[in-house]
């Protein structure tokens, strides 16, 4: 007779923990916690092992919903926010939330919805502006992350999947004795590596693929067909179709911390260089179309700007706001 009440009480305690975690999560989405709020959260987290378990689940869902803008997340969470007497597990709240986001944001539900119901570990790697990182998978495959990049790696008995959330990666795949597929996914489509060395860069509206060795099977998100892109080829693709371009391996030298260009307009060159630096670089419009060629350091900004100044005869002026102006 006493077992059922204890079971119901345990269920209520767990539901309450999920509800409190949801409250903290929504609060963090809206704004950064101040010192007092942070202390309260840390106290809540430390007072019960159940809180730590529940919060770990919340963080896992947060990574899986990482593409959704935080402002939109917070607004929708308030709309779906349950009353205390009807509180349910946070996983169900996020699942309903995610379904709405897939409809509004155009993210493929078939790619991500199954993961929301699973607690299989997903490794997340990311770099800040100016940083690079190398990741080694258990099968021997290597992944390099360029500046300000983020990937999610799902590596299990059935697959080797890389989700490129932002930025740029260089991949050298290794033969897998388990013959698991090696895939890369972006918001624009899917890439299946067929024994390859390749580079993937995610732009706001397109994905760029440079195949150095082997073949990469490429399928845009809304296309029913795919193309096999072979070595020494470059393509860009959006969610509908693939666009072929001229191959060059110069962009791949970012791993050597070099920006190598040939007849690139200065405006575009500075845009590329700014990927690696926090400082704001402003260009006088009269210099936009100056054509830049050569190999330049992405890490030593002063040296690169000095080389440009000497070669193309313009002024480099440091402003009071810690910015840089390029003037005739």
C-alpha cells in the first residue's frame, strides 16, 4: 500500500526538477544571469544530484537546438511555458518546441527529430575568432576547424556524422573497418565522403565544397538527386541545386595560417582577413577594387597590413576606437 504513494511522490519530485530546470533555461535564453542569479542557480544545481542529472539533459537538448536563435527560443518557450500544475518533462516541452521551429525555420525534421528522443552522446567542438583546432576520431580520420567554427560529431556503431553548424572544416577520412558511412551535414544539404580529403565552408546562404582527393557525394537538401564531386573540383550548393566553380587549392592553406589569393579585390580580401581578427578594418571606397595577390599571414595582422601598405601604397591608420582605417 505504501509503494504507490512513494512512486507517485518520486515522479512529482522529478517533474518539479524538470520544471525548475526549464525556468532556469528560459531565463538564461533571455539574458545573462547577474551575480546574484548565478549564485542562486549554482546553489540549485548543487543541492540535489537529480538537479544535476536534469540539467545535463537540458544542456544536451540545447546543443541539438543550437541553430535556433536564442531570442526566438526564449519567445517560443514563453508561449509553450506550462503552468506549474500541468508541468511535464522538459524533454516533451522541447520536442514540441522543436517541431514548431522546424516548420518556421526550415530545418529538416527528419535529420534532427530522432536525435531529440535519444541521449546518445554528441561531441561538440568549436573555435573562437583566430583559433584553429584539430580533432582526431577513433577510426583515424582527422578534422581541422578554422577560425570561428563549430561542429557536432555523432560517432557510434552505425555512423560517423559531422554536422557543420558554422565556419569551415578540412577533413581527411580514414578507411573504416566497420564500413560506417562518413557524412557531413550543413543547412544546405548532405555530403557523403567516399574515401576523401576535402574542405567544407558554410556561408550564410550556401555551402562550398573543395575536393582535394577522392570523391564526395553531394545532395542539396531539397533535391532528389545527387552528384559525385571528384578530386580537383570545387562546387557551391544551396538547398536546391549545385553550382560548379573553378578549382584551386589556395583556399586550403588556411591550415598553415595563410591567406593566399590571386587578383582578389581588396574589399573581399579584408572580409576574408577579418574572419581571423576582432579588430574592425574599414576601407576607403576608392580602394575597394585594388587587386591583391600573394600569401599573407592570418595570425600576424600588423605584418599583413604592412605588406599591403608597402605593396599597394595606401595608408594604415589606427583609430582611437581600436579600429583600423585603410586610406589612399
